[in-house]
C-alpha cells in the first residue's frame, strides 16, 4: 500500500506540475487565480510548477528506494496536514468558493487520511 501511495503522489504532482507549466492561465482560472502582473505568473509557475515537481520527485525517490519509504510517508503526512489545516478554515471563512476548490479540498483530505493510515500502520506490513 505504501508503494501505491507514493507512486500515486508521484504521478499526481509531476502531472500537476507539467499541466500548470504548459497551461498556466487555464489552471490559474480553474483554481481562481489571475495574473495581475508578469511577476504573478512567474510566482504561479514557480509554486504550481516547480514546487509541485519537486514534491513529485521526492515521492518518486521514496517509491524507488526502500530506505526512503518511511520518509516519503512522513513527508506525505506532514504535507497534507499543512494543506488540510489551512484549507478547512479558508472554506469556513471565505464565501462563494467554487466547485474545483471543494474537489481539491476533498482530494487533499483523502490523501491526508491515507497518509495517516499508512503512517500508523508502518510497523505492520504496508
């Protein structure tokens, strides 16, 4: 299960990084962002492209090397914990949030739950 989780996250984040880089305006609109300046577009490309690509590479390394699997699970757990901890209050405080944001929130919550379950089961065969 841990390997499937790591491979899924590899594909997810490398895929998102490439999509965000290839179609930044489209992806930006989908998540409710617009580029007011070229600096904004550069920031989007760096975070939605570069940071997500880096996360995908770490998940790939953890999947490829057994000695990194626990680190990969811990990274996933902490990564999604941060996203969920900031996402939930934003959904409660901010009005008129679009459907794609709720889809992202649900995905993040599911991946957090999966990472938590895998982390708690790590002493057993995962």
